[in-house]
C-alpha cells in the first residue's frame, strides 16, 4: 500500500518532466550499445559547458586531490570525467532495463577465486570499492555471479530515492539502508555478498578522520564494526570501463588480513589507501561530483 501511495504521489504533474526524461533514457537503451555510449559521452561533454554546482565541486575536488597537476591538466581531466559521467547515466539505464542476454559479454571478472574461497567459510563477504561512474552497470554484471545485497544511503530527494529503489530492487536480493545493521548482518549470516561503497561523507557520527589523497577525511568506522560482528571477509573490488569505452573489467583482490584492527583510524587509513589506489588508476572515471571533503576537522577551513 505504501508503494502505491508513493507511485501516485510521484505521478503528480510536477514530476511529468522527470518521467519524460526517464522515458527518453529507456528509448536510448533500445539503440545499439556503441550508440548508447556515444550519446552518454556527448551528454556529459554538453553538461560540462555550463557553470553548474557539479562542475564547481569537481574542480575543487580535482584541485585538492591532484595539486601537482597544472590548471590545464585538471581542466582536461574534468572534461574527460564529465564525459564518463554522461556514459554512467546511460549505463544506469542499461543496468535497470536491459535483459541479461544484452550485456552478458560486456565484461570480464578477475580474482573470482578469492570470493569463492571466502564463501567456503560461510560468513559472507563484503565487497568494498569506490564510486566509479560505471557502478550501476558493474553491480548488475556481478549479480550474474552472486546473489548479493547492496548497502545504500537514501537520496535526500524523495523522487530520486524512489527511482533508485524501484529499479535497483529488480536486480538485487536485498537493498539495505545503511542504518539497518541487523538486516545487513542477517544477509552476511546467510553467506551473501554485500556491496559496500565506502567513500561517503556521513558526518562526524560513526566516523574518524583519516587521510584520503593526503587530506584528513571523515571516514566511516562501520566497515570495521560490521567485519568484527560478522566475521565476514572484506574483499576490495575495483572496476573500470575499458579505454575503448566498450565493456568493463572487474578486479577482486585477496581478502584483507588482520582486519579489523583495534584502532578505527588505522582501519580507515587502510581502506582509504585501497580506494585511492583504485581511483588513481582511472581518475577520469571516479565520481568527483560528490562533496567527499564536506565534513572537516574542528577549526579547519571548509572547501565547498
């Protein structure tokens, strides 16, 4: 009944332009794959032409994380990043609406043996990785190998949160809000994989400040807490759109040893270093539009 009420609410005429936009995205997914990627890239490049908040945040993040790059180099990186962001939008639509037979040969996974071995312990695994622009598509592709749950932070805008839930729930066994730890632990108890995007700013609560690109950054302690409570293996995952923009490579790393430790700052520093290494491999594919450094230590200047 609650889902029906939500649906009726978002079919208010105020949301019709947004639904038209989703209709256009659906139509794009009917096109050949190469055409979809080209449309996404051009869409991102077009968005970069305007002085939006997304562009402002991107410029600040790149300046903070790559201080050794010249202004021209950061400008080039930002343009590539927006092209990747546009492709990511189309990929999200593909992940939501395309049948498996349309995407089955678009990717290759390396390191599956690490997950297989971890599953034999019967305590589930936690896949931890950064927010890359192809996240939606890669999540859909990995689901073909494992039934897994996704931890998420509900979007502040109710309509976007509704869209995420409506389309993502079609492909994941569980779609777990970050504050429902019991539900998460139950999934791990059932020997499932949990997709955990660690690189978010959740404020001071349940966070410590640990270096990320050399910047003291609010970093969640929940990954350590969940690993300690569940005994689940924590496996880093990195994933990239190939340089040809045609297909994806997914890399699973060996489970972290001696994790968690007794020091949450050491754990957060270790996880941030893993994410940073993955991002540096393909910085143009990272979601730099997110205000990762919004929460600052007491007395420190704000960036945004």
